[in-house]
C-alpha cells in the first residue's frame, strides 16, 4: 500500500479554509459538471472528476479541513484538482502539504500557475 499526501490551510499561521462543505461541493459541481462528490464515510467526501484522459479521486475531510490523495503517478491529476479548487475557494490562504511518512509540512504556493504548481510539488 502506498503513501498519502495531505494538504491543509497552514494552521501554524492561524490559517483556515474560508469555505463550507456545501460551497466545496458546489464548486466541484460547477468546475466539473460530469464529476461528483460522494460521502465516503461520515467525515469524508470523495471528489471524483475527469482530468485530462482519466478519472481522478481526491478526498476531503471537512471537519479537519484536509484534502488528500494517494502517492501514485501521475501526481498532475490530483494536483490539478487541488490547485483548481483552492485557487477558486481560498486563493489567499496559506497552505501546506505533507506525506504520511514525513510529518514535515512544506508550503504550497497557490499563486503559481498550474504547470509551475505541479512542478514545484515535492521538489
């Protein structure tokens, strides 16, 4: 079983996502009308949307404000979803990412264009 990447607002800077679960779900529907958001568990939403030529899943934990996706190539698909959603819903909120095998939180620059955002992830 592979690792998982996590993304959240930077709590060390007292940041928090300014959107509700309903706004999150509506934004997914607006951006990807053919996609869906389902309830994976009572506390977890599963975003299932098309990116390029395949379907992509990103999980969202609204209670803790954490997005996650498995460490599986290509990262470009889930990073496209994360970048697109957060640029729409929380463009000015400081964000961080980390992997389940390394608790060190790294900054995530939502101000970058998509290609640069993908290239910078994990570098």
